[in-house]
C-alpha cells in the first residue's frame, strides 16, 4: 500500500469564505499516483472546515445566512470564549460544517456523486491556515 501527504495553505481576505478546493485535491491525487484507495482531506484549524456540497452561489449564500443565524458573529459578548479572542462564532460554525471529508478513489479519480465538490470553509480568516490531504491505497 502507498501513502501520500500534502498540505494546502489558505489565507483568505475576509473573515468568512467558502473556497472550492476540488481542483487542488485532484492535483494531489494525480501526484500520488494512487488509483484505488481513500483520500482524507481535513482542516487543521479549529475555526475552519472541509466539507462536500454543490458549487452553487445561491447555496453558498444560504450557508452564510443559516450559519450566521445559528451562531452570529456579533455581539462578541454573546460567547464566553470571547475573552481574549473574538471568534466564538467561528468555532461553532466549524462544528456544524465539519472537520474533514473522506472520498473513495476509483480508477484514479475521486468517486463523487453528481455535483459533489470539496470546499474549504473559513470562519475566522485573514491569516494563513492549512488543510491536510492524506491518500492511501494502491
């Protein structure tokens, strides 16, 4: 069995952003030369997420409104966590959206359902953060 590891780095210009990283993950898969196996992709920061969904702008706006309704950024005093930081909402948003995805690899490709894409979700941005891609298989 072969193993491959790569870190992807992101530095968003805004506090919250959804980025389609499918192409970058597919490049990792090609580099790995693994054709059958599993791919793990996870955010390595507690205020960021990796998840699978449709790449549709209306849906992305819906995510923003839904998450902000569940865990509004302000007032900062709403969160006990916000003593030295102002990102209590980002921790909750990450919990809702998830830490990682696992995708089957079949015939050298990500084995997706229709419209599935991998996204990096940033909820407390404007600084450098990493995503781990780990692939195992043959």
